C-alpha cells in the first residue's frame, strides 16, 4: 500500500523536530533523515522517497539558517533516495520473480500429481490442455501428435478454431532431440529461424511461443506448444522441460503397461487355441484396436497363393475385402513383398504405391503394414499379418514394438498348432488309408505332403515297381510323370549316393540347370524299407527358389514312415490281389484285372493327356484244336499265345486273358495311327503257333482314347465292335481300316 505524500512529509518533519529537540546542533539529524528517505523509497518507490527528502529539507530550513548546509543535506538526501530506489527495484523484481517461480513450481508439482492419474496414453494427451489451462492463467496449450510422413495433427482443442498446420517451431521440436524451443514476437526463434506466416487462432496478435517434445524410446510421440503473453524466462523453460520429461516418463510407463496387458491377454487366448484359424482370429481381435486399425487379415502361404486364416473388417467393407482375404493371388501387393523379402513392409501413403491393390486403393486405405511371422527354422515368414486403415497412422517405434511382441506370440502359437495339425493329418492318413481304393492311397499321401510341407506348390510320388519307379500320384503341373525311371536314373536325379538314399536323407535342389522348366526349387525325399528304396517323394516350388528351408526338411521327413508303411502294405495287398487278378493257366492278368486297369489307365491318360489304345484279340482255329486234340492241347495253345503276346509287348503295355480264347492288350501312349502296326505284329506272332497241324490266327479290334471314345466303357464297346466286324469280314472294316462312326 502507498501512503499519501502529506503523511510522509509530516513523518519527516516530526523526525527532524524530534532529532533537533534532542540535538540542537543537528549532528544526528542527517542520518535519521537519510534513514526515513531510504526506507520510504525502497518500499514505496522513487516518488515517495523524493517527497520525503524534500519534506526533510524544508523541515531543516525552519531550524537552521545556513543555506549551504541545506543544499548539501538536500543533495545527500536525493542521492540516498536514488540509491534506495535502485535497491528497492531489485528487491521488488526478485520478490515478483520468486512469487512467479513459486507459482510455476506449484504448477509443476500439481502436474506431477495429476499425470499419473491417467490410465492410457491417448487420454493423458487429450486432457493435458484442460489440466494445464487451470494451472497456468493467461496461457494456452496445444498438443500435436505425429500422423505419418513427418506430419503433425492437432488433438481436439475445445478452446477456439484449431490452426490448419503446426508452426515452424513445432516442426522444429518434432525433428529435434527433445529440447525446448521458444520464440518471441520478433518472429524469430532462438536459432534465428523465421516464424513469419503462422498465427494461432484465438491468440493475441503478438504472442510468445514455446514448444517441447514428448518422447518414448527416444522417439517423439507428441509436441506441446505453449502460447503466452509474456516472454518465457529461462527458469520457466527449464520447468516446462522437466514437466515434459515427467509426462514422457509417464507416457512410456503407460506404453509399457499397455503392452504388457495386451501381450498377457493375447498369450492367455492363444494358450487355449487349438487350431490355426482360432489363433489368427484371437490375434486380430486384440491387435486391430490396439494399433488403431480398421481391418486386418492373417495369410498363410500354401501352393502358390496366400490363403486367409482369419480376417476382421468393418461390415461395410466386407463385400469388397472378403474375396481378397480368402485368397490373395501370387505377387499381389505388399503381402507378397513381405513374404519374399522376409521384412516388414510399412506404408503411410498406401494409395500412392504402384503395387497397391486396386480394391484397397479404391476404398481409400492409406496406412498399411504387412508383417511376416517367422517360425523356427524357416528362412522366411510362411505367415503374413496384414493390418490397414483408411486414416493416416504414423508407424512409430511404440507401434512397431507392439507388432513385434504380438508377432512372437503368434509365431509360437502357430508353430505349435501347425505341428499338431501335421501329426494329426499323418495319423489320419495311417488310420484312414485302407478306406480308400488302393489306387487313391498314394494320391492322398501326396496331397497332404504338398499342403503341409512349407514351400510346396506341386509334387509327385514315385513308387518302385520291380527295378523301375512309376509315378503313382501327382499334384499340380509336374514333369515326366508319364515315364518310368530306372533306379540309376533316379539316383542321378537325387544327386547323392545310394547310402544316403537308404537312410532317407532329403535333399533340396535350388534353381539350376537340373530343374525342369517351370520349377524354381525341388525337395526330394527317398523312402527306404528293408534295404531298398521303395519310393521317392518330389515336392516342387513353382515360383520361389528359396521356398524350402530347414522347416521344410523337418516336415517332409515325417512323411517317410507313412509312405514306407502304406507302400509296403499296398505292395503286399497288391501281391494278394494279383493272385486274384491273374489267370492261373497263362499267368496273364484276368478279366477282373482288365476291368480295373482299363478304368485306371483311362483316368491316367486323361490326367496327363496322352493317347491310350485298346486291342481286343479273338483267336481263330482254336476250337478245332480244343475239340480234336483235347483240352490239354488247347491249354498248351493258350499258354503259347500268352507267351507270344508277352514277347511282343513293349515296356508299359499290358496283356490280359479276357476270357476263353479272347485276349486284350492296353497300349498306353499309343495313338490310333500306330495301332495297325501293333496289331499286325501280334497277328504275325499268333500265326506262328501250330498244334497238330492246325495253325492259329486272330481277329483284332481296336479303339483309341480319347480321340474315338471318352470313357472306358465306350472304349471297350468300340474295340469289341471292331473285333466282331473283323471276324465277320465286313468289307471296309478291318484292323487297318476301322469303320466310321
């Protein structure tokens, strides 16, 4: 409170009078007057001090008559008033600063008390402006968060219309090492960078700006922008920096807490998941909201395509996204890049990428990640996690840390359920194999191997028949499956010695000159039993030369036992069946065997697209031998015919005793143009057989598949008709000139 000047004057006069009354010479008057003047000046300012000094001089004039003394004493009093005023100013300024600092410290302490109350990071950042606005009168706080590609987005501000873009100072804080940046109305920051062209809506025309970054793991997650009327002092900047550090520590603590909670929830769900679809769905259910994504899918590479294990997306997006989530074609988008490179693919401007999928681009997806899931012993992720959003989301280090943590849990869970699936499928093969027809057992084994061995797109299963290997099953575009390979040829293809083959050592052949056209890599597994190789399992990758790895070798070796067991049992079964399918007199296959092999060979010819010719042979002059010479000579004649047919047959041809004196010959890979030559050779061999002066001959009818008949029944019917036509000697209908129609 400032006292009126008359009170000060009266006080000074009374002091002088009191001193003069005690000391008429005025020895102590001057110190007392200086004391009153200094006290008045330091407390109430220079104006009050000057009034006190003048009052003291006037009082002295009343009691002393020497003008020089008056002048000297007046000058001394004025100097004392000036000096006291300077001291007073410093004291008042220091007192004001101390009071402001106490207020700021109170803000700092209250902020430290309030910050830990928030349960998640977004809530804390959104409530900061309101929280600090109550503590800092006359200042305003804006919170900016990264939104991708070095850009910042302002969190909702209830005060006034938000600015369209952050100031250069805020951008500087985003890119800087976490220091405090400030500016004054002189439109330059502390580094001299111009700040012209940015104004905060709702702020004064001239304001003082301060920006400080909030960081987690040395990465900026937000920038606090303070706008105030007064310049920011050093102590204020230090306090705000400390407050930002405290908020950053709390944000990091909340991030760690949220990450632990998320991982615990995911781990708990995955522990009870029994199949890969359930594992994938549980991961997406927690991960999509945790990363603020809209849609997600988990793909597994299988037979040249990415097949969706599970997917989640908004209802309005399902009609257009579900087909992509079910099956993603080869080399389609970032998912394939992640699979081929084995590295995560992040995008904050997905629509601008040349490899962007048109469906996602049309829907406006901007933020997308394709994250490979690596399992043990795999060179690349066989599973890819894909997440996307139509709004821009910055792929910060904290988000990537969440992805990494969940990917490890997903990898472990998938490895467990995939191994269980593999064992269950193999056990099912062993238990259910006998419910399949014999000719389908190998096909079921191969289909399971192609599906379950990582990296496989196609394959073939070659089984020993005598000293050769025959392709008994095929999946996808395979090579040379219509041929027979000798053991020497297959060992050359295998590429190792017979000892490794007998031990069942698989080998991987990467892209080289030895691979057939259309194959990028091959995995070959020899299957041995009782000292010989029973079969070779060939698996092919059609696109990726690095498709097979250690996990492929581990998986394919699990098929060695079922292949050996089932092949050995099938051969034993076939040996018993052969006894039932063999004619006891001639040693040739009987009619029952013919019916089965005719269907099988027609199916094989249709699958591999090669011609198949059937010859039906009916003996002439057999009845006279049987009637005149007896049944014993007739049986000898049939044995001789069987021997002649066996001697004239080529590799791969099959000869059957169809019944009585009728025989049938199946000629795989033989077009109808060659049938006449084969028939003539058979007729010549039969004509050389003579018994008791009677020589045999034959009527032959033929038909070719699929050019003349498209089914086994039609093929047999046509060949039988032509045989009877030849028997009846109908003009124009013979083995060399088949009838039309």
